[in-house]
C-alpha cells in the first residue's frame, strides 16, 4: 500500500502505474489516471474489459461477475467491477493513454 493509502496498479508491459483509492474499481482508477482500458457495460456482464491479473488481489462488487471458475483460476478479471485489495499488476495489451485537449 502506498503512503497515501492507495493501492499501486501497474501495467508492466506499458511501463505505466497509477494509484487506486479504496472503493474505486480498477477501471475507474485507470480512467482517473488517464489510462484507457477496454470497456463497455461497466457492470461485469459484457466482458469487453476482460484482462489478466498478473499479481495482486481483487474483490468483486457483484456476487458473480461474468467469469467462469476456470477463468478466475487462470487469473482473468473484469476491471469494471473489480476493486483492488492489494497492489496489482495487469496485462491489458489494448490499453492506451487518454489524449487531453
């Protein structure tokens, strides 16, 4: 945990990292940091945001997100409804930086 009380989230392949405040989903924290992750429904059903958790731990905002038990066991997560409970590293090949005007 960082000194500010936020978890550190990183995308090692891109070399990017940002803080995630308690209660924020991985998707919300990424957007606040100017990192765009694939997403659509934002409620854990469409799977557009599906990515792999390389390290760390998350908890879900909903009882059963749109993942099979096998996918969960392989480290697949849905960042739109996943909140970090530890520092996390993600594999999200389609992530990109927001362009600010």
